[in-house]
C-alpha cells in the first residue's frame, strides 16, 4: 500500500479518547462502529506509544486504506459522533406503495358496496379494484391488509 501524507491528523482530547474506548468495550455497539472507534484511537497523535500511519491502521484492523482516510477526514471535519455513525438515508430505499392518495381510494372502496355476486370485500378483491381503477400499478392483498390494519 502506498501511504499519502496525513492531511487530516487525529488529535483526541482525553474525553474523546475515553468515549471511544467506551464504544470499543460496549457490547451493544455494532462491529463496524467499534472498528471505526479503534481506527480513530490508533490514529490519535496523542496516543501513548505514538500514532499509527494509515497503512498500519488499515492492516491492523483489516480495513482499506481509503476507509481509514475517509474516517480521519470525517472526524476532522465533523467530530467524533458523526464519524462513528452511518449517515441516515434521506429517503427510504423503496418508496411506499400505499400513500395518502392510495389510502383515500382504499377507504372509498371498502365503504362502498361489494362487487356483484359477493357479500363482502376481500383483500384480493380490493387489490384488484385498486389496480383496475389505475390507482396503483400493482399491489398484493397482503399490502392492502397491512394498510387497513395501520389505518384502524
């Protein structure tokens, strides 16, 4: 591995060091969070025994050199907690099928009379009606059931 100059040196205060050591001993923290805390501890310029270089930290923890550099940069710019935590998503990975508009149609269908030849609405019939009336492209009876359960 080729080492680049350390553009973002890590200087931990005693409080920061204590907090990071607490994370490494905490059994409830995720493994990735513990590894990030250990990388910051090893990169600390105030570390007893001296700091480790990027490649040394990467080898010691089984991380990629770029990950160590990214972690150091994040710590220097944002501080300890944002460097340890994953960035939360702005939007969910998959947009929900049932939103307010679909819920309104769902209620209208459920309160209306059942189809001819039926005495009540089933989840599959409601799903079929939502697709037939082009409210959604496709939806399962189980999704309809969950939406109805949430609403009531």
